[in-house]
C-alpha cells in the first residue's frame, strides 16, 4: 500500500497529483503547491520521523540548495505528515518532468545515447558534484546513480540536476546496498570491504560507472543478471573498454572512463573537479555528433538495470497532441512543456522532432 493517495491534501498546502516512483527508503509523488505550482515530494518510508529528524536527514541537501547551482536540485520544504502507515517525514523539491537519467537512457530503446549527449550529461552532473566536493569538509553524495540524476529541459536544451545529497548516509549502508535497485552496482570496490568507506573518489567511481552505462548499455563489472549479487570478486574481471562496445567512443574518452573506474582509489580522479577537467577537454569528432548506433540485440540493449516497461509510441503521440492543445490555453504553457517532456521518455524518436518546440515553450514562446 502506498503512503499517499491521489487527491490527498497535505498540511493544507499540497495536493497529491500522482505517484512517480520509489527507492530504497522513500516514495516520490508529483504534488501541486497551493500557490507555487507543481513540485516533487519525497516521503520517507521510516515511520515516526520527527520534524527534527527530517531536517537532519536533509541538512546537506538544504545547504546545497541554498547555493542555487543549476545542476543541483532545489529543496523547498521539509516537514512531517500522516500517511497510510503512520507519521512520516517528507520534503519537496523542484519537479523535473523529464524524470531521471535511467528513464532517459531507457527511452533510447535499442540505440546508444549519442556520445556527445552522454558526455554533456555527465559534465553537468560533475558541475553539481564539484560544488559538494568543494565544501570544507567535502560533502560526499554516496549514492550517485541514474535514478538520482534528473534530466529535463530549459530554454537552451537538456539541463541535468543531481539530487538526494546526503540521504544515503542516513540509512544503514548494508541495507541500502542490498535493496536499492542499481545502488550496489554503482558502489566503488572499497565500499565492499568497508561499507562505511565513502569518499570523493567513491563518488567519482559512481560517475564513471554511469558514463560507462550511457556509452555501452552495460555496467562495467556487473552483468544484468547479477547486479544485486555483486561482491568484491566481481572486480577481478577484466574491464572491457567502452570503445570495444561502441565504436563512436574514441581513445581519449576511453581513457577518461577507465581512469574514473580504476579499482584502486589512488588511481582514480580524486574528486569530481578533476574528472570534469578532462571531460571538458574532450571534443567529439565530426562523425560522432548526432550518431546513435543500434546495438546487436534490441531486446537486451537496456537490460543492465533490470526489467522495464516497453516503449509506448501510441501513448506518447497522444501526450504530444494533449501538450499542443494545452499550449494554446492561457497560462498553460509550462504545463504543456512538462507533458511534452514526459512524452519523450515514452517514445524517444519524438525528441528529435519536438525538442525545438520544447525549447520555445521553456522560453515562454508559443508556436
């Protein structure tokens, strides 16, 4: 049973519109603020949380949110509410209609994410993580993975935000690693020896693993069938360079990826800033831009993070028509843009056709 139901009113301010998904320790809903419009609400599954415990869990996220970096998700509110299971803590953050990076990656079906797009996404994530790593002492994210990277659009194009800062350290690391889909597969080798061992270099490992996934449709050391059973022994396998799986990956990008997922922490980039420096130096070859290669097996191409819902072209096209109708209504342009972003993840081919329209709507320009 879900913690909240559609239509539920929270503290006289938020109306639950619909369930978006869940992770190891929270459920996520799209809510409508009484005055400020749509936001995302994350409700902790732990029963009996106090306001103080909720605020403590979010201390790092709130602090980073106040910095106002475009690649860090903004947190607006933290409180407690009655749910179907009892009193739970919640927080609200900016709503990103495009969803998370896992959805964005899956939406490409049997095609690789364009190499230039993959590097751009990781560079944007790095810019957000750099802010955290630059604090004194550094703020370690601890749970970087596609589900915690949000991908949306602004007037210039794709804008990526890192979310869930500081939440991973508030739960038992062993429980988190065993139960959160994808989390175990994005933990650095040293964490398998000491679950409490977190560092900037560990965050770099997760960033590198995410880039490897975008470039190859695989995880560097885990097959799709054993992601949740990973242990230290899996790191004894030889790593396949991304260029052997995707010919659009060049030697410099190979080098960057492999350094970011080096087994020994001292061989890795020490923090996100150093990784970002090399990502910034990388430039795509002319033949790389805009190319999406089909994998040999469309059925297995996006199975690295487990089973998923199939692409739904019919629903996506209906959502496009609905968004176009909304865009012609006074005051509904942002809502139309949100709906169009959601359609992209249902059927990726729409992204090439309607991305220009989405950028116009994000600028406040109707077609």
